[in-house]
C-alpha cells in the first residue's frame, strides 16, 4: 500500500492512544447477509468505529470460528463475489471510515497481487490482514 494509506492506518491507533483509549475495531464479512445490507451496516459502523475489518467470505476456512464461517456461508449463498469486497471498502471510506481487508492470501493471488493492491488503494483501503501470510513470505505484497 502507498505510504499515505499505511500512515492513515497508523494514525488510527496513535489517535486512540492519545485519547487514552483502545481503538474500536469492527469486523463484518463483505456481503453478509447480502451485499446491499452489508454496505448499509458498514456505513453505519463507519460512524462509530475507528477501523473496520472487511472479511472476504471464504469457502474453506482455516482459522475462522463457526460464527464467522456461518456469516461467510450466508454471503456466498447470496451471491457474494470477491470483487464485491472493494465496493464495501469504498462505501466505508466514502462514509468517512477507515477500512482494511481481512483475507486469506489465496484470493489476493487469484486477483493478482498488484491488481488487488491497486483496487484496494483506489477504494481508499488502508491495508490487508492476511493471517496465513507471514512477513518473510510477503515480499510481493510489500512491493505492491
């Protein structure tokens, strides 16, 4: 991500610390329960949360618990596509919020690392959380 996005993400936490509080970070899988309803939910959440993690629903979770997996299954059953995640991020930033995408690494690879990074940046996203990608193996993402 460009420096401005990473600086914005750091500011979320430094601002909360300066105010003597923890940052309020919300999470919602994109497309849950439907794409339009998830957009309504994150637009409201953006008015209260310091940061929103937007999950990409995944068919074969490795680390998600039953609640998140149920929400992902509902989103997928209702027609969610990975590309919809960028629209959710865009709506968060348009509502004045800060967003990161939480995903396994495979959807990023499938989209193309550079293309995924470009779309995320264009939507105003501040970064990604990839629990299955360790920093030692993230050279391609760091470059993008």
